[in-house]
């Protein structure tokens, strides 16, 4: 997720956006609980898989409750 933040900060996130869903599918479910809300806010519009979207939404909720 840190690489995604750096890519966005540098303005080179096109390739990352294009491959976001396949890359996220390689993570274990506990890995999907690590992104920050700013990561999930950026990723959610790129993801179509319902399971991935649910996990990203859960990660966002957990961060924002703390």
C-alpha cells in the first residue's frame, strides 16, 4: 500500500490503477486490513470484485473508528 501512496504522490499511478484489482487479489484477507482510509478511498472506485470492496470498506471503517 505504501508503494501506491508513493505512486500517487509522484503522479505515476496510471499503471497501478489499471492493475489494482488483480494486485489486491494476491493479498491475503488480513493484508487487505492494512491500508489507510486514503488508500481505500482511492482504490474502491477501481475495484469491481464484491469481496474486495467489502474488505476495503471494512478497513476504512476500522481506521475511522479509532
